[in-house]
């Protein structure tokens, strides 16, 4: 259902290796990937768990919900962006990836997907 949309979004982001629509429980709903060595299920579960933990901490501090979370390693940049109440987008960028464009496209994707997921 979302595969075409994910593919179009991913194609607009230079250096995108994978893009996944992930449910709140950390399980990917749909994914596109150009790197078969990426374990998107494990990445999604781990990163969404971290986002949920940070969100809980922020609620206690009364500073709002986490909308975007990213981690940059020596090999990849991992980005998690909130799409709707129970869904996230997980983007995996390679070292040549365009971080600014990725953030822009993830924000744009939220507007495109939010109504379909709510």
C-alpha cells in the first residue's frame, strides 16, 4: 500500500539506502532498501524504542513530543521521524547522503502520509 510512496520519497533523497514505515511497536510495515545487508527490523525496533523512551522523558519535562531523532555513526546516519500518532519513518543514509534534503523530505512525507495513517 505504501511501497510506491516510500520508493518515491527515497528516490528524492541523495544517499538513501533504506526507508521504512514503522509502527509504534517497532515493526516495519513497509520498506524499500538498496542495501540487503541492512537489518531494518532490528534497526527499527531499536531506534523506535529509543524515541519512545526519549518521548516519555520529554513528557515529564513538559517540552513536547519527539518529532525527529537522528544518530550519525562513522558509516551511516539513521533518522526516525514521527508521521502520525502510531507511525514513524526510518531513513538510513549512507556517508554521501544529504542530511538537509533528508530532513526536508521526511517533513514533506509526514504531510503526505499523515492523513492516510490517522
